[in-house]
C-alpha cells in the first residue's frame, strides 16, 4: 500500500515537504524551510511527519531554500543517513544554499543571545549548523535527466526538466505495484522562453496522480523580452543622468538572469559597457555553479557560451565577496550598476547601497522580484516618502522602476499549457504551494480541463494511492 501525506507547502507557498509512505519506509519529496513569522517558523521547521532515522530516501526537485533548506535538520544527532537524489546541478547548488542558510541560522542565534536575550533561559539554538549542512551535502547523489533511477525499494524516480532554476526538475515517481502507480510532482514549474534555461518539458508524461504548484495560478506575467529592453533602457537613461542603477536580487536565479541580459546587451551593441558589480558572496558561488552546467542552458545561451566562453559577464562584471570591496562601492561617483543580495531589501548588502543612494534623484532602484508585504522592498515599490534603514529615516528621492516579467514561476497560461493535457487521465490532482486565491484558480483550471477530482490538501492530509 502507498500513502501520500502532505506536510509543508499545503495551503501556503513555502516549506515544501510531501511524503510517500511505502512498505519499505517513507520517502520525502523535497524538504524545505517554512518562511514566515519567527514563532511559526520555529515550530514548523523543527518538526517532521516522520522519524528522520526511519526515512528511506529524499528526492529534491531543486535547490531553492524553501525546497531544500530544511535538509540539514534531518541529519542532526542520530537522524537520517540515507541518500538524497537530485540532478547534477541541484547537487552542486544545494550545498551552497544549505551552508548559507546554516550561517544565517547561527548568526541569528548569536545575535539574539548576545543582544536580545535577558537571561540564559531565553537563549536559542540555531535550527542547524554549518556542520549539519556539510554532513547533509555528503549524502547528495546526482542523477541525469530522463533516466529512471530506483531511489527506494519499490520506487523509481525520473527527473524531468522543469525550467524553473538551474537543475530544477519535475519528479515522475513510479510505484512498483500491480498495476503500477504513476505520480508526478511538479516541484516549481518554470516559464517558456525565459533566459539561460531550457523550457519546461512539454508534454509532460501521463500519470495517475499529480501534485502541482500554484504560485501564480491566478495571474499572467509580463513578457520577458520586454523586460530586457526595459532594463537596458533604464541603465542607459540612468547613466545619461550620471546616476547608479541599484538592483536588489536573490542570489540564485535572478542575479544570473540580470547579468546575462546586460552581457547580451553589451555584446549586441544595445548598451555601451559600464562597470557592473555583483555584491554578494553567495551570488558569486552560485554563478560559479551556473558556469559548470552549460548542459542546462537553452539554445540561445548555449550559443552565446560557445561564442564568448562565459554568459555571465567575463571582463564586464565584477563579483565582490569581501565587506571591504562592498564598502568601497559607496565612494564611487561614476555611473554603474550594483546588483546586491537581499531580494526583498530586508537584509544583506543591498541595505547599505540603498542607504547611500536612495536620496539621490539621479539614481534608479530597479525591482526585479516579488516584494512581500511589510518588507522594505514593498515600501519602496509603494514609493513611500520616507524609509527606515538601520534605524534611520531616509527620503526616497531616487527613481523606482518595477519590472514584473522576471518571475521564474509558471503563470496561469503556462500552468494551463503544461497541465491541462494531463487532467482527463488523472485520478486525483493536488494543488499545493500557493495561497487561497492561487489554489482556487488552479483547482478551477484543472476541473475545467477534465480532472474528475481536484483537492487542496491541508497539513496532515493522507491519501491512499491505488
């Protein structure tokens, strides 16, 4: 008997964790960090719906922290010691992301214990340590796309291109029963015609059961080709005004896309070269992984790589790792582009660059990612007159431009294109990884496409697969 249990990313968009309970033991599909309020995050990130030492295997769809960031927690004390399967690129990215997450956990605990705790009874421990992350990384097992692999007794997994980030995959899981049971877990689906990466596999294989993400199931994205033209125009306009372009960007995916666009623009004569700085040690590490995996590039990026030897700005872009290099940027007066870590402007080096540049009307702040409520990034998007950074109020005088077309998630039309052909043959589809409006939109699309049973699971729901 096979039972599917939902735990993370059920009725929410973070902390992906689904479990297949098989006669040979449980197999986890992703193991991501829940990102929310402190107390809720501590509670959800501390628990599992199984004993880690009883887990048979873990299968990763990709290396975003909300899909792999809880993995080191499995390895604490006498916990999980089994294999973690992912594509080669995922197995190179995950150690970088987990180590960075562990460092943040340790620094948060240190800060709280030194600055906020009133007694030792209020001390907190990091969720996991850099040592836990290192131990977890030793258990990664890279597999090829489209090659079935037996990941546990009675279970075969095939990794199918998802087009979301480098190494991302949909997971086709075949349970050895009579008859066989086929389950497709989409992980996070990407978009068509995005820069650098191959498109999602289309058509997807027919299956009995589907677990699908719903992140943007109720909206359409702007066309990505217009985003490149707008970005280049903004850089040219800001340079003509003698200003700087400041871009907050997440280290995995978005930073590489922006650098690629700017490199292509210079190579194609759409933009004169100017200094471009990527200010993030994590971004530098992630970009090195991107360089190792040209097999994941789409045809345009692959051709550019063969022509230039590097799609990420060799000779044009400076990757800064030290705090001293970062601080030295503040003394520069000439036009440049600064891409800095801290995608929602809540932490990271971007805060220092905003502090030094936000009150100069010659500068432009370019927002290339979703900004959650109650973040500094959202307040910048809303163009609030005064913004608080490091305890001091600053006046927002720089120009602000929002480019919404950079999202790496499938939108409503992408989801319809990829999933509606599967719908009539499905026994059940499960909509996860979304808030209520998105989940309901995905539910409606799948029902309209012919799926007889679409469910929105809540944490703890269990379904027998037959």
